């Protein structure tokens, strides 16, 4: 499945070390919303955790 532009943006921020709070501040959304979005991204790219998501992003973004 392909990530949306917004999902790619969030994953790219996450992959360079931004915390949920950092992403929330930058995008003017709540940290809970960031957590929900990242969970959906993890499901979409079929990874179990943040480390695997960062590795996936490094290879695919």
C-alpha cells in the first residue's frame, strides 16, 4: 500500500529523530493525533515498532 503525502511527511519527520511532541508542534496537531497517525502508518507499511519504521523510511523515502 502506498503512503499518502501527509503520512510520508509525518514518517520523514519521525525518521530523522523527531519525537511525537516535536511532530505535533511542527504540524500544529496534538501528540495523541501524531501517535494515532504513526500507528496507522506502521500498519500500512507492516512494521511492529518505531525502530523498524525508521529503517523502512531510510530505505523507501
